[in-house]
C-alpha cells in the first residue's frame, strides 16, 4: 500500500511541495486548525509522511509531544524550515526521534 506525503505549512511551502509531488497540502490559519488537522492526519491509515513547517510545529509543541508518545510508526512527522529558514537554538527533531528510537545520539563524536 502506497502511503501519501502530506504538507502542512504556509502557502509557498504548500505550493512548492505540491509541485514537487506531495499528495496533499494544507495551510491552516491558526494553532487550533493546525492541531485539528494534525490529529486527523495521524489517524488516517493512508498517510505516511507529514512535512510540517517548523514554525507551525513550535506553536503546537505540547500537542506534538503528546502525539509522539501515543502514535504508531506512521505517519512520520518531519519538521522542515519554511521560507524564513531554520529556527535557531533548538534540537533537531529528527535527531531527537532517532535518539529516542535507538537510545543513543548517533551524531555525537566517539573519543
């Protein structure tokens, strides 16, 4: 079964990823709509990847933490920078997920 790639971000991000082949794209207007949309997407069995704007993710961080504790493998939620670039002074969410799954920080240097 092929799983869909879904984009949740601003209009430019949604348009760009739609042109690149994303199956669906959404541009929620506020935190409430973003939370409701993410809740609906993680319950959908045909969604494999959700590309979520880092800025939107920061606004709903508590909700994303709650979701990550209870959800199955799919969909994978990947936070990506928007047109303004990456957010500063924060841990890479993908590294955090890998560290949680594997139990170690795979990016640290061995001395």
